[in-house]
């Protein structure tokens, strides 16, 4: 299995007091695989994903290590070089769909600007491209959606629109940061089905979550994070049926208890 992304000795510290918050994190993302990163709030999983995307404020965080993609260390690229990678080769589905969009701009315009930033297309071509991608997400009234402001749409619909935008440029990797958090069960199921369809296209995913139920449904490989460190990793089968740390066992137990309550 070839690796599409290789993370080596990733360290994130706070500039203010040099306190380490992500420590010596290393992992691979295989081509066409779904990697689940799981841990409680504060475990460092979201900071890790944002560091990969170069989204951390340099005035607040210092990021060191290797983030190797196609032979290049993303952490050492210039701003101009990184703009050519992010969005086109590596896309991200943000944690909160209600705040991920510009509230003052209609969905159609946001899609057009995303496409035109990376491809030499006219506004009409970019618009048509967006319409077709939204239809692939099984969304109805696509023309109406394109002409809508984000606050007029539901969270589940915005999440599917974000997935559509992430897929527009046919990236090699998509990072989904808590993409199913705060969604109802039926909408969550739709989103997870979309993740599997994305994988079927040969695209790799990093699914960041605190929910082992999400991991069970979509992941091939898993890393478990606690206090900014990876404490366990393996295939989804190994983690579920032969967890090695007490922390992982407690996370799994909490998921089982949650399932029991939901069916009670």
C-alpha cells in the first residue's frame, strides 16, 4: 500500500509560553484509505488536522516536523506554493457548517470563487460545475440553493454543500473535521455514505472525530490521540477487537453505553 501523505514528528507548541500541545505525532495516510483520528476534546486531533492544512495562526502556534505530500514538506512551502495545493490536492470539510461559509455571500458565488481560484474557467463554467456537483450530493432545488445565503439552509444541507465544494477540484485527500457532529442521525448516515462514495473514487480521507460509531462505519485505519500524543494505532479491526490501552477501552465502552441508552 503506497502512502499519499506522511506525517513525521509533528510538534505544535504555544508561542506565548512554549507549552507543547501536540507531541511527536507520526502517521501515514494510504492511497484510497480512510484514516480515523479519534480522541476526546483537547486531545490534539483538530490541531493536527489544521496543521496539515497550514491553518494555524503562526502568531499563536509554532509548528515543526514533516508533512510530506508528493515529495514535498508542506510546512516548508511558501504561501504561494501552498495555495496551489490546498483546495486542489488537499481539501477540508470544516467542523461547523453554520460558520464555515461567508454569511454575506450566496452559496453560488462562494462555489464560483473556489473553482476560479484554481481553474481557468469562466463564471458560467464554474457555476455549471457547482450545479452538477450539488446534484451529485442528491440535493434538490439546486438553482435555489446556489442563490441562497448560508443562514437560510439547514446544517445538514450546508455539510453536504461543503462536501460538494471539497470534491469540486477532485482532490487526492479530504480532511473531515468532526463533520458529523451536531447532525441528526439520518443526516449523519447520509454524510457517512458520502464518505464511502468518495473513497470509491480513489480519494483518501482523514476523518477526525470523538465518536467510535463514526470510525466503525467508515475507517480502515485508526489512530487514538490523548493529551496531544498518539497512544495507539492500527486497523479498525485491531482497535475494536484488540485495544491495547485503557484509554481506548474506555472510549469504546462509552460508545457501547451510548448505544444502549439510544435503544432503551
